[in-house]
């Protein structure tokens, strides 16, 4: 499986407050970004996989919602996570 428990803990430790802090917006955004990158690579090889395409669109929407929430709540945290992950608007 591409997303093991250890990988999740590593992502949350790096971007969240701790590896057990799975609810922070930064940790969730980082996890969604990792999953989006994986699904994008899968779709490059499997163009007609429409189920994965839909899942990717849903993930991008969830990440966008979290980014909008973070931007509204704390602009500095928003800027930090966008810069750290290399996202663009």
C-alpha cells in the first residue's frame, strides 16, 4: 500500500504539531497533497480510470476547502503551509 501508517505519522510529525495530531489543518492538507500526488501519477499511466479521477477531484476540493478555512482563520499559517508544500493558487 502506498500510504502506510509510518508514512502518515511522518507526514503529521513534519507538518502537524505531533505525529498523533491528525486533526490539524496543516497535517490534513499535507496528507491530501501526498495523496493527490500519488493519484496524479496513477492517472498519467491509466487515463481511463474514471473512479480515480473522481476521487482526485474530491481530494482537491477537500484540500481547497481546508486551505480557504486556514486562510480565513490565520493567514500566517496559510502562507507557511503553502510555501512549505509548494502549492500555488
